[in-house]
C-alpha cells in the first residue's frame, strides 16, 4: 500500500519517459490521499486527433461514480488487484478496464522494524520515474461538472526482498505495481480479462530505499479496499 508519493510534474519527463502530454500543469509534487495529482490514460484519443496518451489531473483516491462524498478518496487510494473486480469502489473501473499509469519519482512507506515508524523513500535505482499501474474513474456532480480520480493497484509483497520490510509486523505486506517501460502502452489498452497479467512485483535490486528524518503523517485506513 502507498498513501504518500512524489508525483512527476515535469513536462519533459512526462514526454520523454511516458510519451504523454500534460493537459494541466500542477505545482505540487508531494501528494497524499485527497490531493490532486497526474495520471496517464488514453482518454483523449476519442476526443482529439492525437493518438498520444495524456497526463491529466485527478484526485489521488478513486471516487466511484455512485459516491457524492469526495472524502472517500482518503480511503480508496490503493486497490487490491486480487479483489478490485468485486469491491464496490473499484469494480466498475476494473470491469471497464479504465487503466492508467501514475507517474512517480518515489513512493514512501513506513519501516517498523525498530518499533517506530521510519518514513522510507523508495525509488528506481536507475533514476528514472516509476510508472505505477492504476485505475481511473470519472465523476459527474449534481451541477453537471466532471472531475477525475485514480487509485494505485497493489499486490502481495510477503516474498519481496525489499517491500516485505515495510508496515507493521502484523500487517499484510503489500506493494504498488510498478510497470516496466515496455508495458506502458499495453497496460493502457489491455482488456479487463488481461489486467492480472500485469500484476507483478518490480525487482528489488532495481529499487533503492532511503530512510527519511521527517515525521510520518498519520495513515488513513483502507476501509474500501
């Protein structure tokens, strides 16, 4: 699970590493559930002549079409890939294959091995941005306004040499799905039946974990996972 991450907001990186265009420039990169971040999808191909993907803004924490409470995003920032197809908050996006990629320079997880939560920054060892697999949804409010939201997909990390170190000992070990670059286009166009084929752990030797000195923000509960 991941409730805190650094978003890529540099158009040059979005262009070079994700072959996408930013439709709305954001200034804030340090994100928590309920914040506005960027997600990449193929949404624009049906509305424009461009075949490029688009990095557009949305709430970090998926707001399903049936919810009128934006605060739900504080609980739906991660979706278990094993159960997303059945959970009320995520099943519509999963069944419609509303796949997205969340561009990130790093994620943060709490290391409890000392008995205290130590915020740890995790990033790719080659310095490139992470492309995290996610789901997006569109919400239309009572006035007809439209906004978007997204969630990160997670898998079990019990046997992952690096990601098994994080969260409390009694908690299930989870990690977000970091895609390889060659998977980006295929993930965005994959059908729901093929979604699980992308749910694989990123190699531990290609990640770096660095302890931070800042205090950890209180975690929210994943009540809707």
